């Protein structure tokens, strides 16, 4: 989750309040922040890792519920001189995807339909890509953990902040 906060200080604040009474600056700022939010969520969606198993594994969530489709933004105007843009991912697994996971064994649980073993898809399995069963997973992503995907940082790097702030300054 990343957040932009725009405030004005000192004499500029007084002049801005007087100007706001005539020109309604903060609604224009909110419209500009809405465009920022649309662009940031689009860039974050493009930079998000994609689920390679979608369409191969029937247990996967629908595409519209994936990590990359879960980026959202919100604009708050708490008072006349503050506008806040919040951009983040609402997927419950977002922290694991963004921060990665540590290496760990994944123990199996008895399954009344499949028996006391795990059933999983292995892209680089010993018999090629496909579904495998095992008592415990000690290789693959469990053995090494999963790498972090710093999508918020990459999104901010891809966002032309100087150009957007210059446009916002012209509005104010």
C-alpha cells in the first residue's frame, strides 16, 4: 500500500482558502488524483505477477479475483486543504506476494477423497508438467520460499511523478 498526501502550509494555506471559496481548487485536485489513481492501478496491474496455473488448475480463483486484478484506489478530502490518494491491493494474499515467503516444509493433511497425501501441480515435475501427489512438499517454492514482487515500488518508479506534480501545480 502506498499513499500520497497533498497539503499546503503557511501563507499559501491562507491564500489557498480564499481562492478555494471562489474556484473550488480541492475538487479539481481530487479529479487529478482520480486520474493518478487510475494510472497507478493500471501500472500496478501490468507489473503484477501473473498466475501461470490459471486455466490448468480448476481450484484457482477466477481471473477477476486474481492479485493483479485486485488493485484499487481511494481519494479522501478530510478538509478544505488536504487531499489523500490511497492505492493498494485488497487481495488477502497480497503481503505474501509482495514480500515473498520463507523456505518451509508443507505437511500434508489426510484427504477423504485422495488419501493422506497432497495433490498439486508441478510445472517442472520429474515426469514433466502436470499434477503430482506426495506426502510432503520439500522442494520447489516450499524448499526455497517465494521471491518478493515489489510491485508498489516498481509502480512508483514507472509513474512520472514530476510531470504529474507539475500538472497538479498548474491546477492549484
